[in-house]
């Protein structure tokens, strides 16, 4: 089990990117969250099997239909043992 924090930059706010991220996380059965930052970036923390996380990150790089992902910064984080779902944070 692994957990990664992704900071996604580009045209990723106001284009359905958080809902897209939540949908992909559900598809891959990941837990974690997605939230907007004031600087226009989006933060994602996702947890699951490493091979699944790599496929998820690939889909995030592709982006939602109206988004344009320019950069993703990835950092390993501590696994949250009690986390069971993936949410949109406000």
C-alpha cells in the first residue's frame, strides 16, 4: 500500500477536474481526497496499490475533457490506515 500527494498545475480549476479525479479514484478503488488551492493548482492525495496508483496518475495527466494538465509534482506520503473513501474537499 502506498500514498502519494500530487500537486497538479495547469487549467485544472473551474473545468470539472475535481469531479473527474473523484470518478477516476472510484474506478481504481483508491482512497484519499482532492481539493483546490488558492494559487490555481489542485492537490490530490491518493492511496492504494502502487501499480494502481501509477495507472491513476496516468489518467490524471491526461486530464478531464476541459482541463489542461501542465505539470504534476508527486511526493510520497504516510499511509492512512483508517481511510476508506475518496472525497472532494472544499
